[in-house]
């Protein structure tokens, strides 16, 4: 995954389309909470890339 400065999370796919069009990273929230793991991975990548 590429690092980005903007992450949009929502429970409905249609609400993510405008953010995608602006180049934001988007995450569809799921009832099992997998989206939380995805956000944490993105934040970790962001921290690692800013360390250099």
C-alpha cells in the first residue's frame, strides 16, 4: 500500500467514491473490524516512511 496523508473510512461503498476521486486512501468498514487492522497498517507504514 502506498502512504497517503488522507484516509477515509465509511460503512458504505458509495460514500468512499468522492475520496477515491481525490486520491485518498479509502477503507470500507466491516462488522468484524478488519478495517481497524488496515488503518493500523497504514499508520505504521506512514511512521516508517517518515523516519527516513
